[in-house]
């Protein structure tokens, strides 16, 4: 009985884990696939700033989306510290960069 209960709990945990993973935002998956999350955390800074901090900094700035798209495409530094972000265009498609930036701006 105990083994059967253990297996049922384990199976439930695996199913819940799979559902949670598949429920991730498509833009987050795109950021992961594009390599963005290697340097940026959603809640915590890694090499670059956390997405929540970027969203907070640009909250209410109508030109933020265009500025950030240009920054992601061309790369650059000096805003968040000494470490520069490399250019992400053309290896990341322009439409994908736009999708990721729009998602980042919702993380505040």
C-alpha cells in the first residue's frame, strides 16, 4: 500500500511538473532558446540586469520598446554596468527580438 501511494504521489508530481513547464510563456521560451537567459534572470541579475529591473526602469516610457529593441539588436553597455551586451542581430530574428522585448517590459 505504501509503495503504491508513493508511486501515485511521484506520478502526480511529474504530471504537475510537466504541466508547469508547458505553461511557460512562449516569449520566455523564446528568450531561453535565443540564449538571453544565460545572462539575464527574470527576477535576479546574472551577468546582465534582471528583466524585472529593466521593466521597472522603463515603466511608463513610451519609447522603451524601440530603445530596447535597438539595444538588443546592436548590443551595447554602460547603462547597467561595465559588461557590454553583444549584438544579437542577425542570429536572433527581428520579430523574435520584438517579442522578447515586449515580454521583458511586462516583468515589473
